[in-house]
């Protein structure tokens, strides 16, 4: 999977912008606040239909304009595709090859990206919802069915919580909602578990190749109930919901389900957030990204696009070289940086774009 070109109209600080990208390493070079990260954000948005920086999409629109547009030409194993997203205050319009797409589930994942950005370093200390969002975002890009189950689960959960808040309600209705919730819960948990199990098999190997100090890294998907057999799984989940019913009624909230699950990260069998240094956490995140690339390739039989926002600023030259060496040779990579010193050790041809005051100038340089 490769992005041939990106075109922005009224997106962030870009009124007009068009970039032709190479199939290898692309470097966006410039001082801070010039628009480098905005380019990565636009590509990540096309991939997931979410911004990794803000929740209010209207902030993506250039000052005083009615709408913004992102368009990229994509090369996949199935052929060439044109993807377009128009963002307005009323919502989003999606197009594939100039055909309007009504359901976001038919658009998400057409472009698959793996993103590293500085706030990823809070992954281990942030609230559990951040780690759940990570799992759901990556899995929805690979499966429209999974996205459907996540959306349906959220809808049923809202209905159940609304029912719990009523002074009088029909317990039969609550029973029906419990059944519906569990049907979606089982699919979500099984997919998340398989996903984390895969990452877990790869992460430790990548970390020990990146790090000078060897460690035992383990990712664990934390959920209250699990069973390989769907009937048994459903039975135990329903028992758990019934056991919690009085508590749910008292607090007016659902205390069991996929919306309460988490990822536990262990570093030499101790909670990672308690013992790992900032440098080690950065290497763990990079290891997870490399494992995620493997997972996507395993599912799609093609590479995603790797987006690296300021990834090398706090890595020494040895770690920089190791990380680039561990990336698949055929993966398209887009890197933002404020200087080329951090890239002079990369023994690959790179395409450099100078960005200054939202003006983009192409120059090519081979670093041997």
C-alpha cells in the first residue's frame, strides 16, 4: 500500500497543498509550527476518520472557510484508488474513485496507516479508554464487521444505561438488552484478545532488538470473563451481568462489559508504568508499532503506510538505525523532523520536503 499523492484544500493551515510522495522514506523537514504534523494528521484522518489531536473536527477547517478537503491517490495490490474526505461543520462526505460512500464502515481502512506521535508515550499511564480506543481503532480499520459490532455495542450500552436511570422499568427489557450487549461483547473481546496475543508474540522480540538492556515485555488483555466456547462464554457473561444488576441499578451504570476492559503492560513481570524509564517506554511503543505493522500485513497481505511524527528527536543514532532496519524494506514511511542530523545514519535513499510557512519544496538526497 502506497500513497502516490496528497492534496489538501483549506485543511488546518493549508489553503492549497499538493505533494507527490515517493514509495520509500519521505521526510518532512522544517521548524516547529510550519505544518509538518498537519500533513500526517490528514493522512491519519483518511485512514480512521478521526484526528489524533482533537475531538472537534471543525477545527480542521482553515480559518473562516466553510469546509476542508483531503484527497489522496492510493496504490494497493487491488489497483489504484482515489480517496476523498470533505469536512464541514455539518459532518463528513466520503468518496472513493469519485463515488459517494454513505457508510463510513465502507471507507475506514481503505488507507491503512500506522502512526507514532509524541502523545503515544502516555499510553501506559493514560486512562483505560485510551488503550481500548487503540484496539478498536486498529481493528475497525481491518474489519467493517468489527466496526459494526463496536457501534452496536455502544448503542445497546447507552440504551441499557438509560433504562437503569429510570425510576420504573420493565426487567424483561433489561434482560433483552443484556442478551444483545453480550452478543456484541463476545465478538469484540475475541477480536481484541487475538489482536493483543499477536502483538504480544512480536513485541518482546522487537524490544530486545531495539534495546541494549534485555527485558521480558508482556502485553495482557484484561477482561473479566473469557471462554473459547461461545455458549459457555455467553453463559458466564450473562451470569456476571445478573450478579452486578443491583450494583448497576444503584449507580445507574453498567459495570461489566467490553467498555471496562484494558491492556496490562508488564516489564520484567512488574507494571511497566512503575519501572520503565521514558526511554524504555519510547522503545516499547516503537516495538508495538512494528508488531502492529506485522499484524496488518498478516491480515491484508500488504504493508500499511508508516507515519512518524518527531520520532527520532529523543533517540540516539544507534536506536534510530536499529528502528529503521527493523521496519519492512518495502514500507512507505513519512517522517517529520526539524533537522537532518537525526537521519544522516540512515543508509537509504530518502525524499526530502522542505516546509516553511506552509510552502512545500521538494529536494532529493541520498544518505549513504
